[in-house]
C-alpha cells in the first residue's frame, strides 16, 4: 500500500484521482485546497487530513517526510495549470513521485527545468495522458502503424464542451493561468494525434478566441483539421436535438472513430500503469506541450484552402465585454 497526498482536492478532476487511489488499494494521508468544498473525500478517505492553507500543508508534509513510516510516496496534483510546475517541484523536493494532471506545465522550458530537478532526485514525474490507454485509441494506433508508411490520412477533430460564464471568472478563463483552450481542453487530443500520426511538420491557426480555437496540423502521417470550443452556440444540430452539451468526434479518412464509451476508469488505469513503473514521463508529454505553446502564440490566418468547417461559425463577444 502506497501513501498519497493530493493537491487541488476541491477541483473538477480530483474525484477521479481519489477513486484511482482507492481502487488501486492505496491510502490518502492528506490533501490541500484553498477551497473547502471537499466533502467528496468522505466517500473515499474520511480519515485523511485536509488543509486550506499551503503553509500548514507544507509543514504537515515535512513532518511526514521526517517520519519514515509515514512519508508520502506519491503526490497527486490537480491544481490550476499555472501552479503545476511549482507543485511538481514541491513533490520532488519532499521525496515523492509526482502524478500531475494535464497539462504538465504551460511552457516547454518549464518541463526542461523539471527534468533536471527530476534527474537530481530519486523520484519520477508522471503525467496523465489517459487517451493513450483508451482501447479504441490503442486499436487506431495499431491500425495506422500497419498502414503504408507514406500514407497521409485525412483527420477531422471536433471537440465542444460547453461552459457557462463562470468559466471566464475562474482561472480557466485567464490565458496566463490556463494556457487557453488549446492547453486546457485540447492537450490530450494533441498528444493523442502526435502519438498516433507522428510529429508536427507544419501548423496553421485559423482561430484563437476566448471561446474557441481552430486550425490545421500537418503531421507525418495525417493532415488534421481541428476545432475546439467551450461555447454551446457552436454545437451541431444533432447534439442540440439530443440535449447534449458536449460533442466529441474524430473522423479518419471519413470514417468515424467511436470512442465515446470507455472513459470512466481511464484515470484508474493510468494509476495502475504509474504504480507498475509504466507511467508517462516528462519526455513523453513534451511534443504536445510545445505544440500547445506554439498554437496560442501563433497569428491566426485567413480562412482559405483547407480549414475546419466550424471555423466559419460567427464569432461572439467575450461575455464580460460589451
């Protein structure tokens, strides 16, 4: 049984980590979040210590570190994106392995600095790239690997996950804190595409707005038209008719990839891989981090030649601006 601490336990994704720790037969000793809406802990680890002040959490972790029988083996990090870098370093300096939610960091050079710190420690930085563990994605990778090596596939990625106005009032709506749409909701898909179809050869950005982003990626074995959005106004009619606020589809050579099911336990599967020593490390997340960084700093180009059809949808003003 391994001993865990969890930072960001009040966050949206934290319950998946609590479940993963529990279902892999391990123990959560302590957790931290400046917000105290954390009753979910009772469903998994009611005896775990909880702190709303980082300084008290830091003191507690130090006390556990000095007690060799209670030291933290793994620190799970579910905090806001811009804090991941500091909190991974906190884990390593306290002698723990880190398990960090996506994106690992916002800037590629932060990942390089973490790699140096990791090399000086006896611990590993693991990142959650759960789509690589999805059965349909694994099957697609195998299929592409057995295709002619010079074949260029045509891929369309559309991911719309509706968010209300609260999103823009939170850290997620601040580019400098979340990394924007490409880092906050697109990073897993970019990682998956690079993992399956090879490195980025060229990238074009057509939209980079507060509520959506779109462009074209030229990978080694695919041309990818992509569209990401948090605005429900961009949902297709088929989703609206079914009262769905999320729309997720990938087509490869006009054939739809069915991967809507099978997401429930991917964090638990991720933890199983990490605990067995097969977690995804810093080097494996670098390419998608570099791409997301490049995309959000790119100058959008006018729509011409190839582009995602949803890129033509009318833009809207930021909800906090008149």
